C-alpha cells in the first residue's frame, strides 16, 4: 500500500481517520501487510491491498470471486483486442490515445468493480501522466487484477463495497464503472454512491443493464 493511497482512506463505518498498526514494509518501501484501525475497528492489509470486506463476503462476492479467478485462463489476446475496441467505441473514444488524453487530465481516477482488471485498459489510460488510479472491487478478484496489471507507482487496489466505500465524498475527478452497478441491490443507489465520490465538476463513465440482477441479489 502506497502512502498516497493511505492518505485517501477513511473508516467506511464511521468516516474517521485510520491509523496504521504493525506494518510490514516490502523492498519498495510500501506497506505489504498490517492493520488500519480506528477505535475498536480494524481492517487488514494483505498483499499490499487494504481489505474492508469480510473474508466470507456475500453470495454475490463469492460468485464473482469464482468467475474472475477463472477468467484469466479464457481471455486470449484476440479477445482482449476485441474487448478493448468495443469499450473504446462504447465510451466514445476514437482510440486509446483519446482515452489517455481524457484520463491524464484527471488527478484521481476510481474504477468501481474492476474485477480482474480487464476493463482497466480504458480507466488506467492516463497512468504515467501524473494521474493516479484506484481499482475497487468487493471480491477476491482484486488480487487477480493486481497480479495482471502489475504494481504501477500511480495505481493502487482496494477491496471494499461501493456502498461502504472507504473514501470521503468528492475525492475523485473521474469514476469508471463498466457493467457493475446493476449487480448491486439497487442500481440507482449504487449510482448515487459512485457520484457522491466525485468532486464538483467531476465525471462518471458507466454502463449498466436496467432490470438485470447479479447472482445472490433478491428480486
């Protein structure tokens, strides 16, 4: 976990500041493990990722953890090229250069429900230009995303629920949510939670499927 990420995090239950206890620092000088605490609450840092969800998760979490844990094996390069082109067209970017120009102008970018990191090819396009990116996911897919995408100095990962996101309102300049909001109990409430994290004048890019429900979500 990087210092710049820890400066953005708050206690999702109470909104207070977090302190770092028992840190283990890796060779890069980053926090590999430890505990973020406030009062009686503690949140584990494991493999450099702060974890704000319970290990057992929800049925939705378990379903998607299984899905994403197997996805890396069935995403050939040809699929990834097609998917990238599809995403660019879907979000109105002429090419990756256009996506880079957009996201490079956003100091802090959040991807909600990043899964194994496949759609991050768009949201991370501004990395290297001073933009900082955070991938947030409820499930253990966050570990796959980190392994696939590498540990870029300006990118971090957080395991947490959007509906109890460990960030202050108005933290982000852009929020990206590809096909994830309808997997929550209320798509509208999830959208409101995501937009609450935007600074004034910030922009959200999202795609959802009205009427669809994710696994484990009651109708």
